[in-house]
C-alpha cells in the first residue's frame, strides 16, 4: 500500500531486514475507494441528520487513542498530560461559538469520562459516533488531528483545511514527511504551538480556503492519485506468482 514516502520510511528504518528486498509501492485501494465515493453536495443533508445547522462552519476533531500505555514512550505519563490538554481544547471551543465542533474518538475505546465533560460544558461541541469516512469528510468544513494517523490521509483526499499536532515528545516526523505536510496542513509540534496556531486555523476556515497540494497524499497514500491501486497490486502479484519480473520483493 501507499507511495514513495512510505518506501523511503521503510528503507531508512528497516534496512536491516529489507536490504535484499525490492519495495514496490502501489497506492491504497482503501483511499481510492473513499475518494471515488466522496460527494460534497451531501454536506447539508449529513449535518441535518446530525441535528446541526448547515449554515455554521463545522470542524471535526479527531483525538489520539490516548488510553494506552504511553508511559512506555520516552518514560512519559502522557495520558495525564493529554487529558489536561483536551480540557484546554474544550475550553477553547466553548469560546468560539460561531463554530460547531464535532468530537470523534477512536471507535475501539471504552466509554471515556472526557465525553461527559465535553457534553456538560460545550453547547457548540457534539460527540459523534458517525463513521469518519466518507460522510464526515463530506459534512465537515475542516479537520483537527492531535496525532498523525491514517485519518490524516483520508482528510487529505479533500481540499479542506487541516490542523495537525505531531507532538515532538512522542512523534518523530521524517524530514521528507514534514516538508510535504507543510504544503498541505497547518502543522504544529507542541501544545504551545497548537494553541497559537489554532486561531490562524479558524481564520482559514472562516474564509473557506482550499488546499490544493497533493504531494503528501501521493507520497504517503495514493501514489499516482489515479484510483488504480488495486490494478497495480494485482499486476505486481501476477508477476511475482509467475516469476516474470520481481524476486525478493515487498509490496506496499
């Protein structure tokens, strides 16, 4: 799956086990499927189904899966700091009532106490269980991620604004990824920077700015951005099975 950026990542970080392998990027069948189904004319219908005024600017917030063993990462009791961070985020949302914020936690998490805090304090923030793609991609005007995950790739299929926190204490961005991300998203790497840039982000959302750059999604997602990932994968597998071209290959 994915593109040349992922090839570079594997070569840099897993060269010890891939030194005699050929890595073949093919794109992503999942991202191709989502991209083909996107229909942004459905925005108002989706928002009305969620009980949201479609005349409001709607921002989707996708939190990290913080209820895990973060203490294993750089000896950091991250989930405590992260809980405090979310409280600050919700307080900020409450001050910006001209926007509607949708909070979409990871579906595998158990019932989270942060949800009761969210719903009791913020009239303009709503907890949603709706699947992220494609309906929330169609419905929302912008996206906030507080960790770089596959949801960022899905959001990059659109031209909508994205604010991405890649916390430098926990995330080591490759220079190539940072370079292409900066052309597509508003990237921050600390909590302090996040709260400085979020005001800029809201201004961008208010103006309805679009982000056309496709370099990141090609490098880390769709490869050629042509919707043909399945065909490429099948062709590579055919050649591998019949030993026509590739030996010792790893298909990504």
